[in-house]
C-alpha cells in the first residue's frame, strides 16, 4: 500500500478499514455510476439551477413580479424590457416565472416530506406488527387508493379553502398510499431476515427496530419513487392551480399562470406556454434524476 | 434487423391510424341553429323554478307569457302575448287580461285563462327561488286562488295594494310568468308536487320551440313548433352545446361547426373579428359588476372610507384592457336602458384623492379580505383593485372560491369585501332598487339574505322609504325622477362600488341575422333568427 | 398526482390479499369481505367530505336570491336536519337497493346521469389505453432489446416527455394545431353537433352505437372527435407502459434461459417474443389494468378542454356545487372499478406468477 493515498483511492478501496469507510466508499461508487449517466446529470443540473434561481430571485428577476402595467399587457416575446413578454395585467412573465420557482420548490419540498414519511410510517408499522394492525392499516390504504384521487384532492382543498398549503396537503393525501405499499413490502422481506432476528435476540424493542433498522433500508427505494413521482406532484399542483384551487392570486404559481394564460392561447400563445415550459423542464429534470437514481440505488427495479 | 423492422412497421401503422384525417370541413344545415354556450348553470327548466341565465334562455323559447318582449323591438317594452289585451280597475289593484283565442300548447290542448291562472298560482304555491317576483304583490299560497282567478276567457289578478301597472306587467315578462299546460302538467304530478319533478326536465308550453332534450353540462336540443301562433320559426332545430373554453368555442366557430359562440373572451373576440365569415354583435346586458363593503367592519363603515374605495378602481384601465369590449363603465345600480337609469359616472381612478379620504378618516394599515368567484375576469378585477389599494396603503387579500363558497359567506355577512355581479330579474327598476337600496330591517335576526343591502350590513341610509314610494308611483315621469334622485344619493353614501355594466359579445357566422340575447331586459330568443 | 393523469401514482400491488394460500372458498369470501369493507370506507369518507364542505348544498339548489322560507323548505327536504349517522344510514340503505338518489342539481336520478357520462369516459379511456398499449409495448420491447442504442434513448425521451408535460397545455395546443389550423380532426365534443342524437343510444358508446346502427357517417364523425383526446391520453399511458415494458424485458433478457436459448441458435424474434415477452405478460397486464383504471377515473382536464361529458368532469362539477348524491354515486362507480381491476391483477399474479405463492 502506498503511503500517500489520494481521496479517490481511499474511496475506491476494496478493503474498507471501517464501517464509515465502507459507507463512504459505496456512496462514492454510486456517485461515479450516477455521474456517468449524462441524462441524470442534466436533470440534476437543471434542479441545481432551479434552486439557485429561486434563492436569488430578487437579484435575477428584471422586474417586480407583481407590478401591473395595463397599457403594456400581453406584450410578445422579446418585447423591450420583457424578454418573455407580459401577462394579462402587464406583469413581466420572466420575473413571475423566477419567483414562481420558489413556490414550486416549496410544494416539492413539502410533499416530499409529508407523503413518503406518512407512507413509511403506515407501511412499516403495518408490515412489522402484522395481524390486525396490518389488516386495518392496509384496508385504509386500499380505501385511499380506490378513491378517485381527484375527488380526494378537490374535496380536501374545497373543504379547507383554496391555497398553496392546502393544495400540498391534498396532494400528499393522495400520494401516500403507494409509499405505504412499498414500505410494507420491503418491511415484510426485511422482517424475516436473520439480521433482524439477531437484533431481536439482543433485546431491541419494536420501535427501535423499525426506526433504526427498517427505515434506513426502505429509504433508498422510497427516494427513487419520490423523485419519479415529483413530476406528477408538480403537475398535480399545477392542475389544482389550473382549476383555481391552488395558489391564490397574485401569486406567480406556474399552474395558475397557465390557467390565466390559457384564455389567450390562440393569439398570445406564449402567456400559457412559458409557464408550461417551466413546468415541463422541472418535471423532466426530476424524471431524469429519478431514472438515474433508480439505476444507482435500486438496480433491480430498473434496468 | 428483422425484429426491428417488424416492430417499426407495427409502430408506423399505429401512428398512421392515429393521425390520419377524418374531419371534413363543415357548415351547419340551413334550417338548424347551432350555438356554443356555457349551460352548466341550468338546474331545472320548470319556469316556476328556473332562475339562471341559460335556463331562462330555454324558457323564453318554450313558454309564452301573458305579456312579452319582442326580440326585434326590445325598447318598446312589454307587448301582448297570450293576453291580447288588459284593463286596470279603478283602484289600480286588479288587472283583467283577455286571453288570445286559438292558441294551442305543444300537446294540442288549447291555451285557456284557466291554464294561465294555474301557472301563476302554481309558481306562488311551489314557492321556489324566483317566487318573490310574484309574491311581492301580496300573493301567498293561501290566497292564490282568490287573487289569481280565471273566468271564461278572462284572467284577473289582484294585488295587495296599488302598484305601477308597468311594474306588475314587467314582472310577468320574467321566466316565472311562463304559462304551462295544466292538463299535461297535472297528469305528471307526483306526491302533490304540481308536476315540478316532471317539468324540471320536460316542457309543456305553447312557445315557438319544443324542448327535445336537456343533457346537463352537455346540450339542449329544441325543435320548432310548426303550429306556433306567431308563425313557424325559420330554424327547424336549435342545438345549444355546452362548451366551456372560449378558445374551443372560437375554433368551432371559425371552422364553421357552429353558428354562434356566446362566451368568447375579449382576446378571442378580437381574434375572431378578423376571421373569415365571422361577425361580432354587441348587446348591452343588465349585469353589473360591483364591490360591496361590509358595514359591520369598523373601518369600512366610515363614510370617507366608503368614498375612498370608489376612487381606487382603475375604471378606464380595466375597461380598455382585459374587459375590453365586454364591460362599460357604469356607477349606478340601475343598468343603462332601464327606466330611470342614471348615466352619471362621477368617480375616476384617483389614488391621491383616496389617500386624502383615508387620512381624513384616520385609517391606517387597513387590511381587508376580498371574496372573488373563480372566474378569470373577476380574478383580474380583484388583482387590479388589490394593486391600486396597495398604493393607497390598504392591504387586500384575495380569496378565490367557487360561486357557492364565496356566496355563502357573503350571505352570512362574513366577507369584508365582496366582488360581485348582479343581473336584474325583470325589466323594471324595482328589481335592482329593491335589493341595492332597500333594507327595512338591518338586524342579523331579519336574515333578509335576498337583499344586497342587508348582506352588506347597510341600513340603506333612508333610501328604503323612497324605493317603496317609487314602486307605487304610476306617473312615468315622476317615477323616473324618483329613481334618478335615489341613484344620486346612493352613489354618494352607499357602501357599493358599482363599476361596470356588461356588454355581451356574440360571435356569429355572417349569414346569421336577427340574433338577440335579450339585451338588459330578457333572455335569448331563437324564433326570429334566420340564416 | 390527483390531476396530472400520469400513471405514476400506482404501481401494481404485489401484496397478495392474504399472505398464505387459503382454500379457494375462504379466499373468495375474504376477497368479497375486503371489497365490502373498502367500499364502505370509501362511501363513509365521501359522505363525511360532503358534509364538511363549506359549500352549502341548499344554496347550491335554490340560488342566490331565494327567500328564507324557500331555503328552509329545501333544507328539510334534503334531510339535513337529521343527525349525520342517520343520514348516512339512510343513504347506505338506498345504495344497497341500487338507488343513488337524485342529483340535487338537475333533479335526475344519479344512476341515469352516470349511465350517460360513464360510457363517454369508457370510450375515451378504452381507445386511449389501446393506443398506449399498441405503441407502448413494442416501443418498450424495442428499447430493451436495443438497450443503450439511439432507439432506447428516443424511447426514454418520449416517455419522460410524456410524464412531464402538463396535459392541459398539450391538449389546447393539439386542438389548435390539428383542429384549428390543419382541420384533420373533429373539434370539442363527442360528435359534430348535427350528429347529436342521430343514432339510438344502445350502449352509450357512440362508436359502437353508430356501428350497430350501420350509420358510418356518424361513426366517422365520432372517430374524428375522439381521436385527438384519445391519442393524448394514449400518449400518457404509452409513457408508462413503455417504461414498464422495458424494465420487465430487461429483467428477462438478462436471465439465463435467454442466453441458453440464444446459444441453442434460436432466432432473435423467437427469443424475444416466445420466451422473454411471454414471461412478462402477467406483469404487463397488471400495469395496463392499472393504467386503464386511472384513465377510467376520468381525466378532468382533458374532458374540460375537449368538452367531453365524462365522469371526471361530472364528479368535479358535482363536488364544486355540493351535489353530494352525484359525487357519492360517481365515487362508488370509480372506486368499484379500481378495486375490481386491482383484484383482477392480484388474481393474475396468484394464478400465473409462481413467486407470489
């Protein structure tokens, strides 16, 4: 062994010296294989750019996204001072898109927190405890799965009032059951493994086993699933916005922007198309990323 | 390669199937009128119950009334329809109608005074939403048999006091005045419902059209009544199809698949105007767009604040941009073309003036919620107002909801500000005066949810008596002056910011003539239309 | 996911209904029991939603200008003055007698309304899934066979674009281009307006009715109207179906028996179709069934844009106007379809897939 080992070599070693070392090494190798996936890297790049844009919105945006100028409404692409034109109230579309990135990230972050965690809780408890608990929890999951998702989301938003937080909750409410199913399936396989039996013999309680040993093992497949679902979540939020049940005006939420702009689609197509493109790009980025992650984290489910 | 070739071939066949062209360029048949319209508000076609716009369109073409408005001469006011003539008793309380002879219902039954009496009594007894149009004359389910009665060829109605005759007759031109076929309706009675369940989806009229079918949120089809007493209509068949999107309506029109598109937005009107074979017809409608400021709110109830809000509306900016061509500035509660309507619009967009008024009232850091129905033009009016208010230091939060959601809160007097639209119910000034400027009991217990003044928590500032007086005045000129005075005062003191009056722009194929949506006074008529 | 009409939301459930093999009769009973419980839960939640909605159903019926006495009369007529559980019990009793009540808004029996709107959705969804499968499966197989090639990349892009495109935007643009500009297809609605009600409604599926009636003009017209929305929905199913097909195929193609078959000199066509593809059929049917179930839920946005009177927009409209009888009726139908398709795919697994046993 050479005295001066580079970080790269240390990470790529085939004889890890500690548990942490092994973990780091595995992560790095995953990263290497991920990095070789051009598509996934493009996805990641777009998302990083999105975060940067959202964070620096006040610096980047050329205009205040809320300032109206009725005399200069529906300005075309490339109009002076408004590269992407203006909307029905004469607001700068580019600036609204930039500020809208914040809302999109907010939605994505919240749903990504709520739905998988709820699913994980229900799924692992159901899978680990089994018996009646399992039957009841899975029956509830089935009910929510069988629900027309639309009715559920709409009803929820209608009941609590339109708004971005409620839209997020509504989407989470429709999104958790598949995660619960996945988590349960994973738990069932893990539960009967020797490794868990060994820990049980050491006297570990159910809570400890679920949180310390089962959850970490379920996480990777959930991450892949969530990333692939993200596009759907963004589109769902946009859909609620389209029906007037998402973000409230004058918030520059992308779906609401499409909804506002769709009235002009025949003569002023860019008003709806620009936010449409934004949604498309971000959704695509999440899909590319999810596809790549699946290759790395969960090879058996993918290619 | 073999595999791939075969796969590619199958894919290619699939694609070819999916894109090949099947549509032919179309023109609607010469004797058929095809209309694209939003008809999702239709909940019933029973004239005693129907109260929404698209439902009224159906009734207008299916049912005759005692007196009616001529679509080609709406300015003339009511004219004889099923009643050939009428006389008013000396005390002014009883009107005796003489029925037109020889008119038949679609069923073949003759139209009798008895049918007319039954129809009006029925509307009073059923007491559905529009019943107030009749019951305001003192008719009740208990006295209906005495106050509305038939005698041979005569129909007599007796009101509880003397009203302007024109007021009574104007009310009878409303949908609820539709005359139904007593025999057919009662043959379909279930559990003493006077045929209500059956008439919700069927028709029993004598009008120029028979209702063939109404599929909710889908279509309404009618066919011509060849025996119509006024002559068989030119259009043998009328189809109204529910098309929600303006863009879809415009595409259908430009392709020649429909004759009339009724819900084009200003941008699509502008686009369609240049299209081949399309023309646009404007009609001033009765619908007003207004803000209502809740008088239970400690700040909004200050006179200066009420006044300030009237300067926070960019009237011209909105009219010339997203409302272009479809709304005109109007600041009075009586729509233009109504008897006694004022055309004075003293308020203009003036932030400085509003600031002064707010300062005079000692209002600072005001934050209010405005309820807006989920309709694009209203959301934009709301945002424009929000923008203007912000410049005067008022923070406005917009809450968008479905019609029913927002309305329920308005009726419960919960909203700070409501952005509303109001259409008159019958072509008499009382229809709006009696709701905007009339509120005899402003207490919560009164629960007069039908009155806009009550919903706004406004005691009508002494206008209640004036409105009550105007409705009984039989001298036309005096009556006009009374309404002008009421509107003058209303503009200055009321918590209502009346902003716009609607113009309906119908886009038609250029061969369609005599189209009428009924202007401010009534609904659309089809029987006079030719192609 | 509620409105995006992607198929991501649900993957085939591999969790069998019971974890061990039970005698057939007992399994059947268990299945029926679980359907009943699920349906009951579904109804109850929908019912509660209807009651906690801030939309006043009475107001929805009587409108803005009703007097208080009119309002009160309707309030009692709807039985809203009774306790919640009593209302639910009444409702359940009616449903058990296949009576979904009358729509609060248009006074028609809900069952009649559903019989009218569901065929519209069924027709659209069926054609959509047909397009999705007919294009998606070959595309997926091809992508798997030529993994990493340009075809694979194109298939991936096609699918990911499908996952990522807002359907309402694509729908409007499609309408503009193919109907407005090119005039290749029919416009919004199920048939051209002068073909409305021309053929007698036997099945409610206009294409089928027209064919039964032998009226090929109507058939042609109806087809020109359905083709665009169906292609659109088809594209979304295609995205999902092709990705899943590719996944399943890759798994098979890397299996030993495939190598063996190849070594034995079996033609590539036979290897792919007679062996690998045969083995993924069950999984694939599950995927397709779920995709189909999603389409049958009704795709509200597509329905709005294409003025398609289907069950999705029916339920939405009903919900937003507090017409709870209609919402409940629609939910029962959609829920039942989903549950049945789910059970169907579970059964397929049990019967054909040894691993599930």
